[in-house]
């Protein structure tokens, strides 16, 4: 049992997950080539509306697979935000590439596209935007930077399953897009991910890379009579019992997004007073972006105030969380030459950001309790 009345996250059964797991087990086909893999990929094809989706063991592995498909060599550079999860950086480091961290925009906390030209060098091969909190980056500006320079765009859409930019699905707007189905994300199977591949020629390679670098998938389709090692690869497949669970979640796509968006709207409405009195800032969603309501946060006055607010909520058994120690300030990130003072917006917001609980089964009373607790801390209401 959780010691929290309202934990930060609570993964939920949404429908037929356990029934599908039983079907997967009874089908005697539980590997990555099982039927639920096919069914989930079909749902994703329809929901994303572009690109070819591949299921992976995690978003981390989807990013690693993307890095393999980008054919990076040691010394190649990848531009990414410092305000992100470590996997965005590790995936490229594993290929010998060097991360170049850029600052985020003060409004969306997404990669600041205006900083890209100055961050680019002749070795820049990839730009990796992260759709923070499920709010899309300015993909028009990022594409306009990358395309003419022959730089690949790898979207870290871990938090953005169901989010859109100008009506198009996040994760399908660049060359490659990685999604997460971790238990803290909008749709889950515990641990899981997907990689969306736009170019059909790269999708043909993705099938090989994901099967340990072999053409085993073609063998299963009867297109070759034995399978062989074709190129560098790894095992980037999702077990079918995980895909079965995930299908149970994805079947509830519209309901889950509608519920989360209504919870998100509840937070915005109830906490608006803090913005009016200048106590805290709420998320900003730009004109062309529609969020999946992955997470809701406040930017408060400073690190001490944040620690006191988190403790105030904790004492009332409500779990609030900070987010992201900037990568360029971490022991591993410091090795690439950037340090304190280099990315001022990232360094500022990472000390002031507080995430509130947001999960599918939250009731209006839960939202009210969280908000009243926060408002109480600020002497409101
Ligand atoms: C959750 C997350 C990941 C990692 O996802 P996993 O499925 O746990 O590997 C990567 N990047 C971002 C931005 C995330 O939020």
C-alpha cells in the first residue's frame, strides 16, 4: 500500500489487458513476433497517421535503435536539450557521438530552436528535440534548421504519445520518433516503447536492426529461406505479453486522453489564482500544439520554496515531485565541457519546477485536494 493518499503516479488497468495477456500466453507465441505485436502496431499506425511503428522494450531502447539507424561515428555531434531524461543522451553516447546541450525556451521548456544554428558544427548529424510534458516542440523551426543541413531529426516523444503539432502526431514529425510505455506514461505496459520510422528504406533496416541485425523477419514472412547477419543490431523487440497488456490500454485511447485532459484542465482552473497573484507559473501550451496531458507542473519562486511546498504536501500524504537535474551539470554530462552558467533557463527552471500527481483514475475530489493543499501553502483559500 502506498503511504500516499495521492501518489504522484498510479498505473491503472483500463480494460482488457489481463484477458489479452491470457490470449497471448495461450497462443503459444509470446515473443516479439506474436499476434499482439501486430495488433498494437496496427493501432499505432492508425493513431499516429504516419511512419512505420516498431515496438521496443523501452523508449530508451527505441532511442538506441534510432541512434544505430543514424549511422553515427565517433566524434559526430548530436544537439539535444540538457533539460531531459538521461536516455536522450545515452543513446547517442553509446554510438560514440558527442552531446551538445542547448538551452530550453522559458515558455514551453522545450529546446530553444533559435539556439540551434549557433550550436551546429560541420560534425552535427542529429538534433534530438524532446516534447516536454507532452507539449510539442516547434517542429516547423526545428525541421527548417535540420533539413537543408542534412541533419537528422530524432524526436524523443516519450511523453508525447497522443500529442500533436499542427494536427500531426508528435513522434512522426522528424525522421525517427521514440515513444515510452513506461508505467509513468500516458499508456503503459510496465516497461515498453516504440520507434516510428518515416523513411520506408530506413524502416526496412529497422526491421533488421531490431532482430539482432538479421533478416529474420523476412524469413518469418517466407521471403528468404534462411536468415543471416546483415548489419549491426541488437534485440529491440517487445515481448508479446507486454504488447497484449498495451493493447488493452491503447483500446481506450480516446477515453484516457479525454480523462487526462479534464484532470489537466481542473488543475489549470483551480491553480489559476497562483498565477494571478504571481506566486507560481503554470504550463504554457503554444498555439499549434495539443497536449496529451502527460504532466502538469508549477514553476515556483525558488528551490527553498519548492522544498517547503513538497514537504507541506508530503505531510498531507500528497506526493509532489521536482524534475530533471540538468544533464550538463551532472557528473557524466560535465565531461563534455559545458557547465554552470552555460544554459541559464535550464538551470533556473530545474530548480523551481514542481510536478503534481496526474493519473487516469484521479477524481475531481483528488484534484481539488491536491490544489487546496498547494493553495493552502500559499495562504490562498
Ligand atoms: C520516460 C522517458 C524516457 C525513457 O523511457 P523508458 O521507456 O523508461 O526507457 C526517455 N525520455 C524521456 C523524455 C522520458 O520522459
